[in-house]
C-alpha cells in the first residue's frame, strides 16, 4: 500500500506542472465520476450529493487563482497546496479507497484555503473565476458550516492546524 502511494505521487510529480489542459481534464474526470456515483446511489446520498458536485468547481477555482496576478505570492503557495491536495493520492480520505466520497476532504480543505485567501484577495477575484451556480461566498459559508458533519472534527482540526487557524 505504502509503495503504491509512493509510486503514484512520483508519477504525478513526473507529469510536471498543472497546465490548463491537465486541470480541465482533471475537472472533467472528477465531475464525471461524481455524477456517475450520484446517479448510482440515487437519493441515498441526500445533501452530500450537493456538496460532492461542488468539488470540481472548487478545484478549477483554486487552479485559476494560481495564475491570477491579483493573488499574492504567499496566497498562491497556499492555493497551490490545495490544488496539490486534490491531485495527489495522499490525503485523509483517499478516493482510491472511498470512491468519490473521498473528495469531501479535498473540498473542505480547498474551501478553508479559499476562506483564508479572502483575507488578502478581493471577493470579486473569486467571483470572476467561479464556475458554480451559487455565489462563491455563499458556497464557502455553506461548506464551512457543514464541514464537521461531512468529514468529522478530527480532520477539520488537522486542516485548521495545517492552515494555522484557531
């Protein structure tokens, strides 16, 4: 298992930087797998399905922010770490084991990063790059409010520690 994870991380690193094409392929692949999963599970997922459908939109927003000159270098590093968290196979809830439900921690980490970026970046920048249907600030608040029930307090605590939040 550990060797497999190491191999997959090495493969991702060897692929080089995340290009616009690679980001779009990741977005399309994730959206498709989540939609297939929701279709198979039907109504069993309830509100979780709504949160899962935010995953690709949050990913592409983060990626777009990495290339926006209005985002500070310090925040780009933070945003880049969230993009890496989405792409690399190592995380608290691995998709390889849990399927699309494993994207919930990626979503929440990404939203915590977006919330932190908002302290130095005007909300209009996020709105400009947002592909989702609701307002990006409303989405951030909704995910932050539901985060504990989606992935549990222990994971949330780790994210806050990683981002040095109280």
